[in-house]
């Protein structure tokens, strides 16, 4: 488990995904729609990732997590 929280900028990630994509379409409107769909998908993916990362760190800093770790240590010893 990582000790340091990782947070990815959703806009920068989504722009990188779109700029690295080979978007070919019959017309500009279709290409724009494809780019927008790819941008929004990437943006939402990173938003979800950042949310899960936040939840992980909230749990690791909670008394419940410390209790769980102590219980697991006890099980390993016996």
C-alpha cells in the first residue's frame, strides 16, 4: 500500500488521452464528437480514481484500520 496519496489532474490526463489518440472521421463534427467522448471518458475515469484514492487514505488514517492491522499481526503470530 502506498504511503503517499496519488492524485492525477483530470483535465491534464484527459487532454493527454485525446492528444495521443488517432481520431479519424469522415467529417469534423464526427471527429469532434469522438474527441469529446474520449475526453469525458478519461476525465470521469480519473475523477473516480482520485475518489477511490481519497477513500483509501481516509481508511488508512482511521482507528478501524489500526485495529485491523493489529488483528492481522496477532493472527500471524499465532
